[in-house]
C-alpha cells in the first residue's frame, strides 16, 4: 500500500499515532477519563503525566522520564495504566504517582473498563503476532491470542467478550497486482482508491476472538487493507468499520461486503469512538467532526485558534453518551459536548 501513503509523507511525518506510540511532534498525545468522570490524566512529549480535574486545574504532576503514548484509568479509578515509548506498561497509583506494577516488551494498550481487562501486543519482533490479554489488577496473564499475521488494530466489543482484530496487509495470490502507473487515469477520488485496493496484490484478515480463551470466531478475508499506525476499529452491531488517518475508510458487513468511504473531507490526525460505536470523532488542524459514522448528521467543531500556532488534535477519550475530551499538540485539553460543541478548553502545564 506504499503508493497510497507516499503523497502523504510530508503532511503526516511526526503526527501522533493511534496505537499508543509517540511521534516527536510535541504537546499532549494521550488522554483518559476516570470512571466517575471527575478526573483526567493527560501526557505526551514532555514525559510528565498530569492529573487534572474537569475545571482544568492540574492536581498532580508525575515525572516518568519517557514520552507517554497511551493512558487509561482502571475500573476503580485508583490506578492509572501508562504506556510509554520504551514499550513499557506501568500501573501507577493515582494519588501518589507510585509505580505499582510494570510489564516490559508490550505496546498498543487497549483497555476494557467493565471487565477490567487489557489487550496489548508483544513488541518483540519474534513474537509480534501475539496479543496478550491481561487483568489490569496486577497485570496478570489471562490469555493470549496467537495470530498468523501482525495485528494492525484491535478493539473489545461492547461486552468485552470478543476482541476484533485487523491484520497487517499480506501478499495474496488471489488478488492481481497492477503497477500504480497503470491505474486508469479517468478514475478519481475514492473510485481510484478502490481500484488500487483491489489490484495491489495485498489482502488482510479481519477476525474476532473469544476473550480470554483466544478461541477464533468470525473471520473475513478483505481486499481492503489499512495502515499500521493509525487504524481505528469501530463495531456497531454486526457492522465493522475501519477508519484511518488517510481517510480511506471501510464498512464491512456480516457477509464480508466492503464499502469504501471517506469520513468528511480531511485527513484524520485524531480518531475516537464511543464504546458502542454510535458516535465517532475525527480531528485535524484545530478542528474536527462529531456524530454517527452513517445515517445521521455530523457536526463540525473548531478550537479557538492560537496566534501563530499550528495546533493538531491528537487524541480523543469518548464517553458512552458521545461527549469527549481531546488533547492537542499545543498542550491544550478540551471538552466536546454530546451535541458536538467545544464547551471547555484550557492549557495544561
């Protein structure tokens, strides 16, 4: 899929990833909300975890000495899961900042609050096809999923009983490979992208696995493939959506039929979805959209601009009701109402 990304290299270099990595662009890149909705944790390039109340007041600062890519409060709100650039997952005591546990050699934290369970992938090159299922209570092993492919993105279903996993693109003998220069010149926009996807010789697997046993469930072979560092999976009933930064997204139904679409007009520097998949947020340069993926109106929102500052939205934490918190590359934290309006915005320092 290199030809889909080449034209974007200059625009995308250094932007935050969705998989818990850090980018080197600056500012805040991770945000989490406590279960009671009263506290936030944010972090990013300056190697500090901030505990912030909903008024924007910083209550605690915990220096970790490494850039922070992902955060999640545990079920009781007393512990904080912290993933950093060193492929290290820590559990911190929220009240004191003390490290309680750690797990090395993992990245791509995904947390399910109702079951207090973590999905995370092994970062060792030899075992990069393995996903670990851990209890957030002590980081105890609960299961492992051994894949035949490297995972690009994964997500728990609403109940936490299934893990949806999208695999990395792989060479396939079942799909023709046509050089980019031979793509019909009359094709434009998404029609051109669909032709490329169907004729690049690459396919991917979208599968589900029982949690925590790892027993395989429904598996679909796709002619559509997505990138490896910004893909977000969303599940709404039987429909599975694959969203990404390049905004060449896909809808996959239970029969495996694929519909490629764009969610708005811009590149997605940030993506987030409510646990039930009904509300999706996208973020770009100082603005974003809020609403259903399809079948309803999407609202556009905009942050109050900073003079002389190119500010990108970098990460969302989306609540059950569709409201969300967002952090930016200018170290600001904002709240977006369930109606899709920015009603709070403040710096974190």
